[in-house]
């Protein structure tokens, strides 16, 4: 199989979908890997490193897309890439289709096979290709929240850990999955007052145990969310329903009750966000103020730390990518029910219930 690795074109996205070690693995399995020139520079990976691993460097991205049987990316295809896609081509990347009807319809029109990292799901419900980026985004959310609370960025001038004689900030985390737990770990570690909410009592008990009681755990319901948000200096939205749009748990009215200069970081923005006022932002223009609250809603948060993110992501995606290449996508998903859950669209049909439900479309089965 010919595998293409393009340079990401999303604003300030410096991750790359394959490392030189990944190239070596594909080449050892008798596949040809085409890497667009400078695709890895933002993650500190040179073209020479790819060449030494066995890749061919492409100056013509159109030619790379034309030749590749499978495109492996980090982020969803953007408008400029739509004309490059062709029928039957496998696109293996984060897609987040439930939050983007235009992208969904464009992939269907092109009759590509869209396999989404974020919906590949193990039997225990975990998401192995989303987990590493959720961990990065969760840890990063506290760092970005601290940035938002600085006065020069429109915040109220609050230091998260406080100082002697001044209490620490209150951080409210909605969602206790990988992202929420990672945010909680950092928040507790710096000495903030932390509350975390979830609908899964088992997750709350786990968080309470690993944090040794240094966090308040609460069942997530409208009353508890409203009460906690009202007194928060920083709210972290970390809610996820695999393949579906995130529920709007934080309303505009709740934000109006927060102290002006408070902050919101919505990690769920890729899936539409869990706050009523969320809209996607970029690394070059990451924040906006609404209802007196500084919002940070960057849709590719891990792109802020591309080297760490690239290696964390490719550690997780490599074996699945190899399976797709070695067997072809149809046999691979027939043999692996975990990988099968990643198929979102194929040959003009929606293959994932979360995507179909988001837009009222018919869902086919693989």
C-alpha cells in the first residue's frame, strides 16, 4: 500500500501523523510511505530523518494525495484538501464529524473511507487513540486557564495556587474521563481548590482515591453544575460522548452568575463544546470574552505542544494504521471489531450512529 503523510494545514497545527519510527515500521511491512516536505518540522522532525527511515519526500502535495491509497493525518481535512480526495481512498485521522455537517457531506460526496481516531473504542468503552491527546489537552487546560486568568488577557488577575494569606483559585472540572482526570491531577498538584463532576460514580470514586481526597467529587446534574460554576474562577469542560456532539451542560445564564474575569476552557470544542457560548478559536487568536468570562476554545489544543503530542499520538495510532495497510481497510475492520468502530463514512454512506444521529441521516453497517 502507498501511505501518504501530508503537512497539516490547520492554523498553527504543528503536529505530524507519523514519526520516523512509524515510517520504518510501514517500510518493514513492504509499504511505500510518502511524506510531504517539511511535514515534521513543527514537531522537530527533519525531512532527512524521514528519508533515513525509508520515506520518500514529496514536494507536490497534489501528487502525494493522488498516489496514496491511505492518507494518515492528525486533523480533519480542510476545505483546501477536499479536491485532493478521491473515491475509495482511506483517510485515517481525527474527524469529529458529529460537529461538522459540511465536512461529513463533503467526505460522503467524495466517497472516501473516513476512519476516525476518536471513535475507535475498546470493549471497556475506552478510546485508545483519543486517550493520549485527551491527556495532553487535560494537562494543558490548566496551563491555558492560568493564562486566561491573567489580567493582561482579560482575566480577573487570579493566581491558581494562591499565595500565603490568599486562598487558591477554585477550579471546576466537568467530566472525569481521561481529559478531566488529567486536568484534575495538574490542578490538585499546583494547590488549587478542585471540584470534579461526572455521571459515572465509579469514575468519581477512582478520582477521589488517586487524589487521596484532595478533590471534591460530585455527581453531574443541572443543580450541581449550576452551583459549582457560579463560584468557579476556572471551569474546564471535559465532556465526551464518543462520536456524538457534546451536551451543552454550561448555559449562558450560568456564566452570567460567575465573577467577571473568570475563565472557561472547553476541551470538548472539537465535538461542539459543552458550553452554550462555546465557539472554536485558534492558537493565533485563542480567546474571547462573553458574559464577562474569558473563553479558551482552541479546537486543536494539543497542537500547542506539538513534539510531545506527535510522539504520544503516533505511539497509539501506529498498530491500527499498520493493520489497515497490511490487510486493506475492509478486511481489517472485519477482523477487528475495535477498529470497525472507527469507520465513520464509506463510499457515500454514514457508518457511525453518533454521526448519523447528529444530522438525522441513515446509518449503514460495515
